[in-house]
C-alpha cells in the first residue's frame, strides 16, 4: 500500500466514524458525550478525553442527562446519554486549551 492509499483510507475511516456517530444521535435523539465528540470530528481517544472533561462540567451547567445502558463487545455498562441541546449547554461552560478541543467545543455548542 502506498502513501496516497493509506492517507485516503484514513480520511474515509475518519469521515465514516463521524457520520455514523452523527446519524446515531439524529436517529435516537440522544447519545453519550463521547458519541457527541466523535460526531463533532474528534477521534475516539480524543473524544474520551473531552467527554471526561465535559462530564465534570455537566454538574456546573446543571445538566443531568438520561441514565442508560451501553452495550459494547458483549458487556453492558452504565452510561448517561445527552441530547444535543444539553451537550451545547455543557460545551458553553467547558474551557479547553488545545486548539482541536476548542474547535470541538465550538461545534458542540452550535449543534443544538
């Protein structure tokens, strides 16, 4: 595989991940904070980091979300799902430092 093909595959993979997350939120009306971050254009690792920060800021924004169960690889775990409006309220309180996190917070704030 040459460099062009590798780069093209990475771009398509990232675009697919973003579109699937956005479609899931649109279809169900709610999503976990990590799903909202992936839909805003972050990779899974960065999305987890931002989601943890947003989770801490949810209490400051007085947003509770909806308790739910997430099924991943055959395991069920507790999670909290948020509507785009609730995520926008949390993103207004969130003050990131990195440039890509700032872009993500701006997209999350505009998503509602």
